[in-house]
C-alpha cells in the first residue's frame, strides 16, 4: 500500500500526519470526510467530547496538513470494497461512539469501511515492537546486607513475573523458564562481597569479580590465554567479562572482544566489577537493599 | 489480580522507560509528572505504553484517547481501579 498526496476521489481512504501518528478518514466529497474522532484542531481538543464518527469538510479534516490518499496495487485492489459500499458503510456509522485508542480507533474505522476488515497497522506495529523488545535488568546487592537468595527471588518476580522457588525450584547459576511462549532467562554470580543477577527474555550471562581476589598471579593463570595481557583492575574486568560470556567453557578460551558484553563497577565500598553478556541494547541496573530495588545506574 | 500501588508504579515506570528515549525518565516519574510536557510522551509513545500496560497488567483500556491521562498518577489510578 502506498500513500500519496493527490486529488482525492470518492471513497478514498485518506490520512493526515499528527505528530508521529496518522489520523484516518473516508473521503466522500470536498464537503464530506467521515472519520472516527475529531481533527487535531484546538476547538475540538478544548471541548473534550467523547470521540464520535463525524463528517467534516476536507479543510477541517486536513487541519492545515497534507492529505494523503491510499493507492493500491492491482492485487490490493481486489481486496477493497466497492466505492458505494465504502461510502454507505461510513455514513451508516455517523454518530457512533465507543472509541478506543487501541481497539477501535480512526484507522480501524477507515479500514473497516474501505476493506471490510477492522485493523490498525499503527497498533500492530507498536504491539510487535513491544513484544519483540529485548529486556535486560541487572540487580546487585551487598551480601552483608541482603542474601543472594532474597535478591534472586525479588529480581525473578519483578523482571520475569516468576515465583522462583515455586516455578523453577532453583537458587543459583544460569537457567531459563518458558511460560505462555515467553522466555525468562536468568543468570547469577557472586563474590564474597557482592551478588548479582541478570534477567532477560533472551540468553544472558553475568559475571562478577572482586578486585584483589583471587590475587593477580593466580587470576592470570586461570583466565589469560597465550596472547592476553592485563594488569590491575583491568585484569579483574577481564575476569568478569569472561565469566559472563563463558557459558560453561574454560575461561582461558573465552573471547571477550565480541559485542554484547557490558562492564560496570559497583559502588566503591563493594570493590566489585560486573559484566553482562546479552543481546539487549538497553540495560537497567538496580541495587537491591532491604527487600526492594532502586535504579542505581544506567549504562 | 491483587497488586500494591507501589508495585504498579514500579512496573509502569519500567514501561515508560522502555517507551521513552529520555534516560532520565525514571527519575522524573512522580504521581504529579505530566505525561506530555514532563515525561515527553508523544502519541506514538502513548500507543506503545497503552499496549504495554494491557499486556503487563492483563487489563483492557476502555474509552481511552491520547489525552485521557494528564499525569503519571492518573495512569496508576486507572490501573489500580481496573485491578481492584
């Protein structure tokens, strides 16, 4: 389907852009454009009336914006209703209410008159966007104040909607859970001071390293491949990155140069560094304290 | 579904963060924050937010338009009422 600014013909589906969405109607004549809801003009907005199906002239409909008409391909034309039926349907609904932003909006109305099918592409696009988003929440806590178990339970419930002990019967490590076709992936890790958990709807790995533990020489032997060199804090950052990407492999062989791993330090008093390996672009970081979490940082 | 107001608020904040391009959204969210002028909600964001709320809380919005809610607190009130 293609939208073009041209002279409108009787029975055309028309639209104008209002901000980042479109307002739709059915063109009958210059004096009659039938729409569900009102044009984006102050006199309508100020009234605050419940939206109804109404007819206005083309200038009122356009509200000073460019009117686009729907152009169909040969195949698409077979799907549209005859012009007279489109007009008849639109007119028969004048005065009708029951507007709903999601389920019964101006686009649903126009499509129903034009194709005989009630649908909104704007709604479908947004729904797909919501359902396909990759989520990633990371929680960390000071183990002298909260237990890893409590944090894990809170994180799984808050970000995954899961009762971790009832639904999954697990308490640490990396695991996944599927409910109603939706995946919840959880990864946990801890040091002596700090514990962290990542919750995502895609595979995720988390690694936590504590500065100075184990000592640098031991750590180098444990994680550094033949050509890897790192010293001081950078070595511990590398350690956490390798742990997050390890997936059960030997740390020496884990490459951390691939995209998707993000590393951040915990508050100074915890002396830990956390890395998360995931597909998510957005990462929210929460610190967990006294049975609740607050957003502590954004990477 | 029984849900405390605080829990609704937290989940709604998550949704608005996901809908918004502004990284400061979480800090700006209070009951009195104006959706359009303070939280930068556009009509597209509003559509996304309404879908997200319906799916997250398993409720259905009735008679909702872009201008149905003025503040963050109005949305929390609406969800709370729907869930009660």
